[in-house]
């Protein structure tokens, strides 16, 4: 099975999720460092829809750029902000043929392995 992880090597949770993927037999891992190669707005919308979460749930709320968003920002505004400022994307996101999970906590990705 193939697994794609949108990864930030400086993030401990992202490193933990990658270790789970690498330690799972039969998993072919594609690593995308999303700060270097950000997903498009459409890709983000698809990932969150497949994960069953809203863009707001996938937002790194502690970032200054997130704090600058209006409190009532809708999904479109949040996706636009994430696409233009990828540090706003909560990580890690993992996609397999069984679905998408935000790895918070990292063990959550086991649901789609």
C-alpha cells in the first residue's frame, strides 16, 4: 500500500508519524515536505474532505498568520490562507487508499493503514 505524508521534519509529531509509516510492513511511503512543495488549495480541500474535518480543524491556530485571520473566516478564506502560507497547515497529513488522517496524535494514522 502507498502512503503519502505531508511532512515537516522539524515537527516531532510529523517525525513520529513518519516512523510509524516506515515501521509498518508493506507500506511504500512518499514524503512531501509541504513547506518546500506546498499542496494546492484544491488538494487541501480534497484532503480535508476525505479526512472528514474542516479546514479550520486543519489550521495551525498558534501561528501569527492564523491569528490574523478574522474569527469568522470561512473555509474558503482559511484554504486560501493555507495555500499562500503553508506553515498554517497542521501536520502531519497522511493519505492512503483507505482515507486521510491528520496525525494528531500520530497513532491516528494507523486507522488508515
